[in-house]
C-alpha cells in the first residue's frame, strides 16, 4: 500500500510539475499576445489621428490577437485547475501517509 501510495505521489508530483511548466509557457504566450494587442491598439490609434493604415488589416490583427489570447487563457485555466487538483491529491496522500505512520507507531507501542 505504501509503495503504491509513493508511486501515486511521484506521478502526481510529475503531473503538478508539468502543469506548472505549462502555466509558465502559457504566461509567456500571454505576454507575447498582449504585446501584439498593444501594437494593434497603437496602430488603431494612429488611424484615429489620420495615419494611413489599412483598417481591415488592423481589425484582422486585433481579432487574431484576441482569439489567440482567449485560447491561451483557456489553456492556462485548464492547467491551473490540473495543478490545483494535483496539489489536493498530494495533500490527501500526505494525510494517508501520516495516518499510516501513526498506525505503525501505535502498533510498535503495543509490542
């Protein structure tokens, strides 16, 4: 039982580390897309002050950036949920191991 629990703990730890890695990658992608969005906003502002820029291209860039940002945020949310679930599972396993230790101590005291 302890060996299975240790294996489960290692697996959950690996999943949590992968989720953290995914969250970091998604954060980086969000930063890139936010930069693109800011660039698109500046282009839009330039249009307002009389600059000659293709409005259709600007709208397309903004929509593209917003769509990608939405996808990344959904992925980040999913990874965060997985990370939270993994942390809860690790906490549960720690409680089980702690209980098993107390049972072992009680049995040792009986002997």
